[in-house]
C-alpha cells in the first residue's frame, strides 16, 4: 500500500476533526506505521493539537516510538504535554521483562525486531528504564520551552512525578537521567560533559530545534524573576538530595558493599591497615566496573550540589537539628512560594555531608572541613541513632548506608584533634552510641574506632567509666564476650550436640531402636550419618576447642587476693556512673 493511501494520512485533519483522528490513531497505530507518524508530527499545528494525547499511546512502543515522543516534546503544547508526561511517570512501575501479557509489551517486542542501530542500543535497557529515561528527557525539553513568570510551578509538578518514579527504580541509568534533567532545568546550567561509562550513554539528549511556547506569558526569553530563580534552585537542591538518598538506599543486598566509605577512608589515611596479597575495599572500587561507576555517580552528585549552592554549613545545620524540630515534609499539593518553605530532608543532607567528605579525601575533590567531634558530631549521632535499647537495634535496625555515613564523618573528623575536653557524660554517651554503630561492622579496623576515641580522653578515670559501662550495662550484653559465649553454648552448642547424639544413639549398632535405618534403609542411613551428623559433630568439636582457648573455665580461675579486691573496690568507686 502506498504511503498516500495509509489511513493515517487520508484521515488527517481537516478530513476529520482532531478527536476523531486521535481515535483512529488509537486503533490503527502500529510499530510499522511509526515512521509515517514521525513525518506527520513535523507539522507543528497537528502536534500542538494531538501531541499531548499520544504520550500514553506511544510509550509502550519504545524504542521505535522514541522519535515520535521527541517530536511531541519539541513541537507539542508544552503546558499540556508536561502534564501528560508527569502522569505517565506517576503510573510507571518496574516490570518483569519476561512478562509480555499486555498489548503494550507485545508491541514493544514487535518494534524491537526492526530497531535501528541507535534504538537497538536503548532496547538493551529494561523497558521501564527506557520509558523512564525517555519521559525525563522529554521533561528537559518541555521545561526549556515554557516561557512563564513562575517556572517553579511547573518544576514542582515534574519533580513530584520524577522522584516518585525514580524511587521505584534507582539504577545507574535512571540516576544519570535524573542528574541530566537537574542540570538542564538549572537556572545556571553548565554544558553536559561527554559520557564516560555505558550507563551514562543511556541518557537521551535532544538537539533538534523546538517550537516556541504558544502560550508564552511574556516575550522575554527569560521572564522568571530573581525570586523564582532562587525557588527553582531550592527545588533542585531538594530533588538532588532525594536522589542521593534513594540511590544509596538501593544498595541493600546482604553481600552488597554499598559505598564502603569508612573503611576506604581508613585505608587511605592509614595505609598500614591494608592487607598484602588480599583485595581490599579500596582495590575493589578501583578494579570493578560496577563499583567504580558508583564513585563516578556520587562525584557527579556532589559536584551538582555545589553548583546548586548547597554549602557544607547548611547541610550541617540540618543534621544538627533535633528530629522533633525538623520542618514538615514538602507538600507538593500546595507548592511553596518561597525558598525557605522547601525543607531539605535530614537523612539525605547527612548522606551528602558524608559523600563530600569521602570524595574530598579519596579523590581530592573539593575541600571539606572536618566536623568537630564535640559537640557537633556527638549531637548528630544522638539525632540519628540515639535512644536505642541495645546495640543490635542500631546495627540491624538502621540502614547500613546511614551507619557508614556516620562512621565516615567520624574517621574524617578524627584527623582533627579536639580542641576542648567534652563533658564526661557527653563523652561516654557518644562512645556508647558509636560502639552501637560499629558493633556489627565487617571490618575490625572499623570496629576499633570507639577504642581509638576512648584513648583520646585525657582522664583515665573517664576511660575506665566507659569500659565499665560496656561491661556492666544490660543494654550491651550482646557485646560482652562471656555472656555471649554462655548464650551461644546453652542455646546453640548444647542443643545441637544433643540432637547429633540422639541420631547416633538410634543406630542399631549402638544399641538403639534403629528407627532411622528402618525408615530410609541401612545404606542411606550410613551415608547420612557420615555426611551430615558426623560432619556436624566434627565441626562442633572444632568450635568447642577454639572457644576453650579463648575463654577460661571458671574452675581454672584463681581466687582473687585481698589486694585485688581492694583495688577493684577503689576502681569501682572512682568510676561509679
């Protein structure tokens, strides 16, 4: 069939009205007809009238529909299209790539068979990632076209949508797309740097000329006031912090190293901690592409945060605020009219502080002043992980990225000696909270941080008080080795030994009833005893031998002398809480 005979061309307005033509497209548009639609959408009048209603229709046909969606962003009515793009983002959900049960998925699969080289590159991405990146790239174009006295009003709508979608899919590709969007809509944007990694190449950039805003409020190319520029910048600060938080929180796997800032800082500042002939966390981030890319993304975020006017002092002020004094979360339903009405989230602000400290020390990127341990860092610990009942509440109840960030700031601040001696209670409280954060960390050098802090206090009595609290306070039972061993022995070793003995006692050759042999057969019973019960019994013997070398049996401990008792009494009096 000749192109001129195609229904999409024959029914073009004024042959039909725009509503009828949209209905026709809904039923007649296929991936094979997308090149025809792409040519038709070069008509600015047509695209202005129907483009806004094609977003949801074209989205499932990606990557083949990419040109058409970009046509809509360039030539459609930006004020209407931006609402449809935001709606599409709000509805976007991560998909199972093997699930092609819906019509849109079937169309996308058909389209991928005829993809061009450029589209094939994008087709390698999961469908929802490609859809997200496409919609975000459309927003960049749409915001650049809208000529309004209140750009913050449109940005608030877009920001709510992109953040809601991003939190469901915080991958490297979507993060690069978000950072590019922030850079594009910034009042003082810089030219985009060239892509350095494959994930960054997934960012969609549009260079074709766009149509002017048909509803421009004024003729000036930049009608926004200075107050609006400040408001837009504050929205971008807010969005960037939310992206950083969601990105870092996505590293939740049990074996995921996260960013490992604290241990990497220790290895940089104390090279003697690095083990020879063994890959260290610093080596892993230098040699593994996925981890190296994380560093690059964090570097981009920290650089953008400075471009957006976020200074360390402001972030510190937010982290120092008590949780009960924090402002209410941003309400997108009633967008603020003043920059001061946009609160920056406190956890994200803390993570950004830690990211800046880590990148400054690890990569000599920017200058960051260490936070004074007393009173500032101690107060930050209290604000974020204080009020716990046991160290395990902190170790297992808080995200690892939060603990790593707190410990990163601690390692960074330890390079600057404290100029004042803290109040004894403040010192003890901080060390105990720090101990709770380090108790379950993987690396022994990180777990030893509280001990290093203890030794910095000039008073030995205060040092003893901290140690005594850890040894005697019920909250720290899980850290008291003797109590831990007793629990381990009574609740694990002994019951497991009894179970193994019960299996062995059941064997007929040992005088038992032989119930297991009767149930599974003599051959299987012998194999099971050798491979499971015998192996477990051997392992238990090894564990008991190792523990026996560490813990002295109470019967082997000598009776304390009168002098020993007197010295202990004196220390107890001096270190009484």
